[in-house]
C-alpha cells in the first residue's frame, strides 16, 4: 500500500536518477538526474540525453516523475518550468505539492530449494525506451524457445514472487508458466509469473519473477499460498 507525505529534502539528493513519463497521449519516457533543488519551489535536473542528443521538453508540459530512495518508490506530478542550454543543458521542474510513497518490498521472502520447470508463454515487445545513461537497450536473447521448459531451482519465495537460479538468461517482462516440484507432493503447475530481473551469477543467472494471479488457476495458486504460509513454521527449509 502507498501513502502520501511531503517530499523530504534528505530523501531526494543531488545525483538521484528521476524517471519522467509524459501525462499526454504519447506517454514519452525519459530518465534524468537531479542537480539541485530549492525545497518548496523547484527542482533542477539534467536535460535528458538520448543517442548523444539533448531532449528539450516543452515548457508548461506536465509529467509524472518517480525515483527510488531508501527502499521505496517516490512518485509525483510536475510541470516543466523552463529549460536552458548554457552553461549546461538543464530543466527546471515545479516542486511537487504531494508525493506518493510505495515500499519496494512488503512481504517476507523465505530461502528454499525447490526444483522448478519454467517455460515461456509470451515474450515481451522490444523496448524502445532509453536506459538511464541515454543509450537504447540491446534486445535480450530470446531463448529458450516458447513451450520449451527450463530446469531451474527456486532459492527464495514469497507471497509476491520468487527467485530462481537458472542456467540461462530470460528477457525482462517475459511471461513464464511454472511447475513447482515439492517433496512428497504432486507438482504445483500452471502458475504464471513475469520476469522482473535477470542478473548473472557464477555458472548461470538469478531470475526474479512476480506472480500473475489473474493468469493462474485458483487451485494450484491456493496450494502455493498454503506452502508459503507453512514455511515459516517449518523447522527445516525445503
């Protein structure tokens, strides 16, 4: 759950990356960096850089902004007050009147060792959004093939998702269908989840996934929730 509170000066500091999303039909998205602020009046940020070109945003245009600090996502609406190219390309943003705060993690994660078969059911659309350094993203490798299961190991689990150790990378935003192989029980199958993170490790990758309850059958989802609820009381982890 999110809450609303004033934007504290010690939360938003110089060097913080801010993501801007246009409040218009085009929904343009840019990343920038905070240079400084006069609390209660304005924020000064770098003019977004894309492929070596500075993007001047229209004065008076309205944007949704967010940044991450201290384990929470801070979101607010703002307006472009002005732009300058000299001595450096900067934008001035209206200081937010209210800020929405959402904690990044609100559920406890439990270490486990659960074998899993995971297969791609939907690849993401190629992203045209620039990265934080202004470069266009490199498409993630599209393997395995759809409907080809990947053998992996769930190493932690929660009510919101799980982390699995996988021998190969998976594209962020790919949707996976998963079968969890529990000891002394029938597999929990048909649970869909979306890939949120993929980072390399020695000998493979750690893949973070979030459940998609609306895409998963109620009975397997209920079994998985029962398992998660019981883990905390187990003397030994799975």
